[in-house]
């Protein structure tokens, strides 16, 4: 069974027991989160709508992303960096 679900403003294609990395979610490790905004569920026949439940595996931060600004011939340079927080979840159930 597969589903397309919207999580934190992004769409993900998920299957049962998949582990995916999504933007940071509220919830403790080993807690269950429910996404009731599945766009499409395919379990032999297509259906619109549904829900997906998942277990939070871990929270973390990605590698550093460097942002460099420069204006040529002016001597202006600026270097910033940040680490984006993420949550790793494991899909435990898909309901049509």
C-alpha cells in the first residue's frame, strides 16, 4: 500500500515501513504522529484522502549549508551558514 501525504508543506510518497526524513516535527522520540491529509492512497484501487500514522525515530540537524553573498568590485563579502533541523520518521500505518 502506498500513499502521497503532505508533511510540513512538502509532499512525500510513502509505503508501509518506510523511513523518511522530513522537516522538524513536534513530538518526542518513539511517539506516534498522525497525518490526516493524505492526498492519494493506492491499495489495489485508488482513493482520494486518508491518513498516515508514523513513529518518530530521531531528531537531528543536517550538514552545514553555506550562504555566500558578494558584490563585485565593491569589496563586499558576507558568509553565513546554518544547519536545518530534521525529524526521521518510520511509517507504521496507511488508512484509506
